[in-house]
């Protein structure tokens, strides 16, 4: 595989995101697409109210333009396209309703579930038509097992779990941009080693897009990505793991996302069962803020954990 194509894909998406930022951010501000901040969260976040959101449009556009340019439009392309842009569209609708119609929850849970399920079913149909393997391999071993038809519900679970876990991670300036760049960087290397051409190009394009976005999203953030970006990123990384047959490895490479989702599940479960909270606030990045960590310390710590987990994932995969 031509490594230069991968580098061009990354560089192009980075440059596009950097160029789109100064165009879209003032536009979002003029349209009053500002973030609504939870009053029960860290008080330091209240000053972020009104910061333009839906910046995920920048990420998705940069990704799409680069991926369209450098991909070969194989069946893998359509799986990646559907998972990332499809879930990104659900996120866009959620953001749009929150901001334009002043509904703090955006899409209802049922509407969001329907949208995610719809695109998950399309992905499953695409995988079936391309005779995608239903084998699952345990990371770091040669042991695997065939799920048969149960593989497709498994794919739906991966897409749902990944998109929502990534969504929970998006809560601090630069947190998701940095952790997703690290995770997609690892998957770029994995896809290259496995000769999964489309997945490598897609992953590299996503690295460039989120790093370009990070220039505007780093503390203090000039723009937030919103669900448009987080759901699109989550759907995309799940699709890469599926196509590279590293579904279980996603739990390790995307360990920060898993940690964030588990903190929410544990917090809700504990409160319902015991009437007590485990953390001061979930997702867990807010817990660290409330015990006195600065926002930048939380972000860089999570980036570091993400990097360590990515290295572990690469060690098991290669």
C-alpha cells in the first residue's frame, strides 16, 4: 500500500479543517448556534455558554472531502461512509433541534435510537452483501469463534456502544479531539499492517480532521463539535474496527471512551439501586474537575491514558 496516499489523506483533511474553521465559526456565531451549559455541572463551565457548537460539521466535511479524493470507492468505502456520515447526521439533527427549537434534550431518546438503528441496519446489509467475515478474534491470540448470524446484532451493539461512548467523552475543551486522534492514529497503523486500504485512508483522514479541528477546540475552545462530530467519530471508529476485524480490540484502543461510558452506567445504576452516587459527577472527566483538577490537567491526563491504551492495542494487534 502506498504510505504516501495515507499521509496525503491526513494532510488534506487537516488543511481543509484549518481552512474551514475561520469560515464556519463566525457563521455559527452569527446564526446564534451557541452551546447551552448545564447549571448543575462545574461552575467554571458557565462562562462557555454561547460558544458556537455544531463544529462537527467542520470535521465531517474535512473527512468527507479527503476520503472521497483518496479512497477507491470499494464496498468498504460505503460501510465507512454510512457509519460516520449516517451517525453524524443523527447528531446534526440532535444539535439543530437543541439550538434552533430551544429543546435542551434535542431529539427524543426514541428518535435518536431510531436514527442510530436505521444506519446500523444499513451497515449490516452492506457487510452481508460483501460477504464480510462473521469471525471474532480475541486480541493478542490466534483464538477466534464464528458468530454466524449473531454477528449482525453484535455489529449493532458495537455501533451503538461506540457512538454513545464517544459522545459521553465530549465534555471538555479538546478532550475528544485529542483522544479520537490518538485512537484513529492507532487504527491507521493497524489497517496499514492488515492491508485494509480504505480503513487506513479513512482513519488517517479522521486524524487530520480532528487535529485540524483541535486548533479551534483546544482550551479555551472557540467552537465545540456537538453531537454532529461526536456521533460521527463514534460511528466511524466502530466501522474501522469492524472492517479490520479488530472488534474486541476497540475496547482497548478506545479505552478512554469505554471508561467514560462505564462511569455514566455505574453512576446511574448506583443512584437507582442505592440512592447514592459513586462519582461527584459523570461522565468521569467532570468528577476530576470537581475534586480540584484544572480542565487542562484532566484533558492531558486523559490524552496520556489514551496514548498508553493505543500502544497496548498496537502491541496486541501487530
